[in-house]
C-alpha cells in the first residue's frame, strides 16, 4: 500500500498510479450527490442541458450532510451506501468523472466503467462523519437546493482521507478470497 496526496481535478496519470488499498489525502474541490441528485443529473444530460458542475477530472462524494453547526461550513458528512448510484455512475464516468466516494461494494457495470474510463472508487470511513467534516473547509449548495441534504454541494477539502476500493486496473479491495486455492476449504 502506498500513500498519495492528490489535488483536484484528477488526471488519468493520478488515477493510473493508484492501487487498491492505497491511502489518498485529497485536497481541492469535490461535489456531493446522492440518489435524487443523480436522477436530476441524468435527466439534465438527457435534455441536452449543461450540468451544474464540470465532470472532467471531478469526484462525487455520496453524502447527505447534516446542518452546519455555528462556525463550521458543514455538519457531519459521512458516506452513504454507494450501490444506490450504480445505475448512474457508468454514464458519468464516461463523461469524465474521475472518482466517486462512498461506502460498500459496486456493481460489475461500475467496475467496468472504472477500467474503461480510468477512474477509481474511494471509500470514506462510515460512522466518522463528524471527523470527516473537519477536513471540509467550505461548502455551498450549487444545485437542487429543494432536495435539502441531497442537494448538490461544492466542497473544498484539505487532506480528506480516502482508501482506494476499486482501481482502474480492475482491482477490488472487497474481493472475495479464493479459499479453495489457499488450501483453507
């Protein structure tokens, strides 16, 4: 396992050096979106309209943050389960999205899109939303404000801790071990 400090926007070269299990400290701008926001993004694309942010080199964090306490840009900001966005992710990766951040396994279609489009899936620590929020230095709603916590936000992050779960070479941290091959079955 290696550790990298990366800045957004990410490039193909940034993504290609990453392997499952690598630790990434991410600095720059990321965007939040969950189920309802993803549905709206795809509807926007279907209409031929412009998205509220540039996908190329970007990362989407699957999070619905809690309200910001006094003096903070955001409340607790822990990851949500990623598979709910799996029907949308391949299309977004095809348009230049370099990574997504969440928790849990991804579908075969998403893993194929990561390989095809040189992208990665990063895990953020579930249950640590209050700690993760300390790496968020600014937050503002940029689209779909009526969705409340599921609105799209632009976040500025500094040394946001991530773990590479799926890399662009087809590696997966959650892969099921071959117990028979290991002589354990």
